[in-house]
C-alpha cells in the first residue's frame, strides 16, 4: 500500500511539475544524440544535423518565423542556434506551449506536444508514430528530476 501511494505521489508531482525550454530541450537533445555534446552528429541517413537532429525543411520553416536563422549548417555545430530553430518552429506549430515553456510554466502536456511535433512535424502531436519518441523524452524528464 505504501509503495502504491508513493508511486501515485511521484506521478502527480511529475504531472504538475512546471517545465521550461531548458528542461524540454535537454530532454529532446538526450533522446536525439545522447549524453555527449551532439556537435557534428548527422543522423537519419545524413538528413538531420546536430545536437537536436534538425532537418533542412524544419530549419527553413523556422526561418520564416525568425529571420535571424540564416544558416542550416550551423545546426550541425551550434547547440544554441539549434535551440533557437526549435523555439521558432514551435512558435508556429505549438504557440501556447512555447509561450508557457518560455515563461517556465509549461506542463507535461506542453512538453509532450513540443516533443512529438519536433519528432513528427507540424501534426506530430497527433501521430501514433510519435508516441514511442515521447515516452523516451518522458523517461529522461523523470531521470533528470530525481
């Protein structure tokens, strides 16, 4: 019984915890490229670049929202730049979640939406195929909070 109560308390705490861009991007980076820097990493057959594994089309889309995003190649070598790309992309496809994460008041649902869109495109939060990815991100969030 005590173990069940502890599990319920941990789940409730995780569900009500407030999240920021930092926790969200760290979790996505961990899933995408692991514990190293991720700098120079190419994935998805060479079509994804850098710590957050950003595709050219993702960058192009984000650059429509943020005109300072001028070089896809920087995604390969600059984590801060890659994070700006993700934030710009999410301002378009998950604006409410992006705003709450920026304020540090994001919910677990916001992190899920952003993670699944990052993995599956603009409608990724609706795709069954992004569920497994989300579970990996969620697992990292749990580990990071311990």
